[in-house]
C-alpha cells in the first residue's frame, strides 16, 4: 500500500517534529525544511504527494514559494499550516495554489481531516477561520 509522501516546511523545528508525530505511521515524511527557498528545492527534488507549509518563513515566504512551485509545474497538493486566521491570508494561499488551510491552534483536530480532504480533491479550511470571518 502506498503511503502518502509529505514534505514539511516550517521555520520552527519543534513544530515540524510535532507535525511528524501527528502524522504517525500512516504517512511518510520525506523531508523537513525551514525556509521557502529550501521548500522549492526540496519539492522539486523529492516530488512529495503533499506539502505542509507555514506562511511566515525566512528567505522566501510560504505563499511565494508555493506560487513558484505551481508555476513551475509542481503537482504536489498543498496545505498551509499557520497561525494566520485572517481571510486575506486564506485567499492569498488559495490563489497561490493551496487546497488546504489549517490554523496551528487546531492542528491536532484538523490536520488528518485536511489531508484526507485535500488528497481526495476537496478544499479544506479550518472551521475556526470560517467562523471568525
């Protein structure tokens, strides 16, 4: 059985470790990077099925990195995992090519569902974001 290959991008290594533990044995974490430029490089070389990325990262922010990846033909599904709950951020992420948006305070509740929805071709946005806006 094929395990979904996931690339993690967050400038806080402890958060990436926590994400990896949440993903458990059901998914294969193929890489962890800490900035947007490294995200672009790793996505091109590793060709993950799914990318979980933050917005606010050094060198190149997550939105610009995802936009570059999509313009270059990257087929990885994208879920942003971020502290930003403003709908302007959500719209920017979706416009860049994301299919999911999970806010960090809800990551334990929403991440597995977001992954299933996005891999099935659906859009997922944390319910708290929709309720706040």
